[in-house]
C-alpha cells in the first residue's frame, strides 16, 4: 500500500465530520450550552470522530483500490474503529485536557456509541457510493479513451497501407517522361529517376510503423516536388521554409502529399510550406506566393481533414483561408 500523504483539504473534512457528529447526536441542539461548552464539545467530536474518520477512510480507500480488502469490510471497519476508538480509547485521554462532565457515565458511552454508529454508518455509506460512482465514471472514460486510441491506430494503419500502394497513373506518367528525357537530357532523366525512387522509398512505411511522421511526409513531398520540377533537381514551385531537417513527430499519412500534389500539378502559383509549433500543437502552413484562384476546387479538403481527425482526434484540422493568396492550415497535436 502506498504511503498516505497529508492533503490540504483534510483539516476541513475533519472539522466537518466532527461538527456533523456533534449536531447529529443532538448536541448542542438538544442542550443549552454556553459558547465555551459548545466549543469544548466540538473539540471532543473533532478529535474523537472527525480526525479518525478521515484518516481511516483514506486507509480504506487505499486497501480497496489495491484489492486487499472487500469494500464492505473496509468501510464497515472505518465506522467501527472510529466509534469504538473515539469513545473508549481517545476520549479517556482527552479528559485531563478538555475535562469531563460530572454526569457522564458508562451508560452515556453506550448511548453515544449507538447513535454515532448509525450516523457514521450512513455517512460512510454515502461516501462509498459516491466514490464508487466516480471510479465507475473514470473506468468508463478510460475504456472510451482506449477505444478511441485503437480506432486512431487502425485508421493510421489503413492510411499507411493505402499510401504504400503506388498510384499506377503517377508511375506510368513519370516513367514515360523519364523515358523521353533519356534521349535528349540523360542527366536530367537520371535526376528525375532518382527523385522517383526517393518518392517510392518515402511512401513505403517501416515494417513496425504504426503511423507516419512529419519527417517522412516531408521527404515524400520534397521528392515529389523535385520529380515534377523543370530540372528535376530543385523544388522551384515549393519552398520548404525551415524544413530541411523536420522533426520525427507523428503525422497522419495520406494528408500532406495529397494536399500539395494537385496544387503543384496545376501549375502557376508558387507555394511556401512552413512549420509552427506551440502549446502541444503543430501547424503546417501552405501559403500561396501568387494568385491561385482554383486552389479550393482542386484539393479534396473535406476528405483530407477527415483522415487527419481519424488519426489525431478532433483537435486536428485542415482549413483553407481563402483570399487573393490562399492559405492552407494543417493543425494536429504534436510534442513541442
């Protein structure tokens, strides 16, 4: 069992338990007490019952959580030990400090024990029921979180498998272009073939990978930008700002490349991709550097956003800030 640590709220609960015991047993409601006598009675009840009840409840909680005692035995033990210990063990040691009423006899001890057992039994029963309810809610939330994690892992695995399937049209189109270049510009054809190989390598997930990474997705994007560039060496229509050595943060596959690919294939505008991070969130900003009026129509924004949320949850998102220079914002939870 773990060591118990004193909580800041414990004194308040001890005072409340002692005062509630005092009132429930009819004192001071059933007697005419002076302020001094009422304070003395409160001190007795807090020390006799309030302090032991709170401390014993915490011990019972630990024993129940560790499956070392059944709940009924642990919480029944709290009531019995609090009442018996408070009346016949603690109270006699308080007499020299707080005094003892002349009329108090052993019969009063038994009457006090009988009523206090009832009130403490009811109070502990309510406490245990509320605690079990909170534990059940916590277990349900944990099961829901685990199910959501499994769903996100499955979605990531499905997207990895989809990404690993090479698009036949992409492959045949690029191989045909390389074949044409081999006759007139063999050096450029070799560079374009190297870019294609780099792209295919980046699209193949590691055998133990459960999700893609930002570094892997940037590598695939960089290879594709080279593949479709004019010289097959530079990414002249895509500027990767500060992404020469991107971090290995988890990122859903089949989102970044499908976002940028139709924009590069469309031609015309230049694009800049930059990474921003903070407060546990990462953001990729794809900004047009020139007019791109068709940007919204050629990107399957809703489908890509759904893929992103399927892997990273509802905190992730993909939005287009429309305007003269469109801006795509890809946001997902990531370490910072």
